[in-house]
């Protein structure tokens, strides 16, 4: 697990603000939940470790969670 240290931080700060985007606050718990959602999507879509991937998005909280999930899946 590449992001184990980061997940621990998310869990220990779950109720704290992680990101403010377009005037809306997103907590570490929200980010962790979205990270897990994207992990499931990656599994469901059978994106293998080492796959070359592209994320075409702004710096939204969901895009950040997706990037973290891709990193965790060893995607390039």
C-alpha cells in the first residue's frame, strides 16, 4: 500500500477540513470515502496495476481522490 501513511492521516482527521473547493468544504472523511469509491471503480473496470492512465479534470476533490486511487493501484 503506497498511501498507507496518508490514509492514516485521513482517518485520524476525518472530521477536519481537507479541501475547500468552489466555496465548499470537503472533510478528510469525504476524501477517504471518495478514494474508496474510485478504488472500487478501478477494480470494477479491471484497470490493472501498471496501466497507463489519463485523468482529464480540474483540481476537484473527486479528481484528487481519483489520482490517489490510481497511485494506490500503481497506475502510470
